[in-house]
C-alpha cells in the first residue's frame, strides 16, 4: 500500500465512523447517512483499486480514470451548492416570517405630546 | 381612512419630515423600520407614525409586506406605499387613491414618466427605462414606470398581494402579481424629486444587476 492510501483510508474511516454515529444518534436522517456512507465506501474502493476507475472510465467513453473521478466530483459539488442555495433561501424566507411576526406583535404607537405610549395593545380599529 | 406604508432603513434624517407631511394631511402612517441602526424609529414616532420594527434587516420587499399586513389587520380601506427618503410628494396620495374611490381600478401605480421629475440624472433615467422594458416583457404589465415606490391598493387587492422577494426585486414581483390576479390597474402621474440625499441613499446602478438576478432566480424557483 502506498502512503497516500494509508492517509486516505484513515480519513475515510473517521468520516465513516462519524457518519455512523450521527445517523444512530438521529442527528442526520437515515437516508442522508446512507448516502454519505455509500460515498465513503465508493471512495475507499476506488483508492484501493485505482485501475477500477480506468475500466469504468473507458466503458463510459472517458479516457482516464482520474478524469472520471474529477468529473463526478465536480457534478456532486455543483449539486451540493445548489442544494445549499435552495436551503438558504428557505431559511431566509422563514427568517423574514419570524421577523415580521415579531414586528407586528410589538407595533409602537406614535409619540403624542412628548409622551411615548410604547406598544399598541391589541389590534383592531 | 388611507393607510400609508413607508419602509425605512437608516432614514432618520428624512423620514420625520415625510411622516409629518402625511400625518398633516390626515393619513394613518405606518413606518416599517427595517432594522435601522440610527434613530429612524424615534424620528417616525415623534412625527406621528405607528412604527413596526424588524429586529434585523430583511429588505424593502419584506418591509412592505409587513406594513401591508399590519395595515390590513388595522382595517385599512386603502393602502398607499410611499418612499422614506422624501422623493415622493404627499399631495400625490389623494390622486393615487381617486381611481380606487371611483371603483375604476384596484391598484394605482405612480409614474414619474407620465408625471414629472426634478434632479434625475441621465444614467438613472436610462437604467429605469431599461428596467421598464424588461419588466413589461417579463410581467406583461403595460406601464411606463416599473420601479416607483408610490402605489395604492384597495383592501381587497392588498390582501391578494404576497411579496416573497425580500429585497429590491419586489417591484417586478408586485407587477407580476397584479397581472396574475387580474387586478385592474391604472397609472397616475406623480412627481419624483431627486435630492442629493435621495441620490446618496438610493440604489446604485450596479445594484440593478443584483436586483435582476434576484428577480430571475425568484421567478424560476417559485
């Protein structure tokens, strides 16, 4: 085994263990944990048997195994960015709803004759 | 009673005068302080406005929706949106509401290009015209001024509005929703006054590109 393989296996092993722990503790959904676990296993397999990527690459019409890995890595990253972006927009819109609700509940009356009456009690005309 | 909704962000310098003029004309004024770090809230309250305060800045679209929702809750019959930087004229409010009172329209939109402007730079005019062309194409609304903060809604029309683009792209979004809901709209000539203050506080022309991106993404993600 090359030294790179030792390092990679160590990193992947830790990642796998963390994924497993988070899944068991229900920090992440089982579905998500399973997807990550699959990714770590696939990475380990390809690092253990690099010639496998070359075989798959040729079958898919891509010259080299490393190119195959690179292309898929880029695709996953684009998908990842998109997923994060969608989630961010949802969080932003939820945040606006919370901020709006708070603002409406604590509406402040105008100051009349220098007297600040603070919040409006209740709504309605 | 007419409720005037004013979204304001760090406008302590100008908002007081704007509020005082509108209150003086007998309107109920609702200022939405969009998380300002200056004295916007107290300036508005001292001059007779009801103030809703966003705990953190959420953008002008979000502030408008908050103000409109509150005006509806307080039983407003007509809701007018108005800018906080003093570029609009308080006397235009009655002209905007007139077609609604006459049941001719559900929504009226202020147009500086049908009306008049002072102090508008050539670049600003060009950017606004480009925005008008784009928005006409995107929403199908036949209007001459798409990015004017001065608008009026009947209660029923305002209740149909659901502004979800929190930042500046709401101007196009409002037009989209007017068309989608089949609301009757009419443009009313208004006067827009650009001052050194409003030019400093307003949107830069570069920001227009960000607004465009926000709008396109928002439409596409809906």
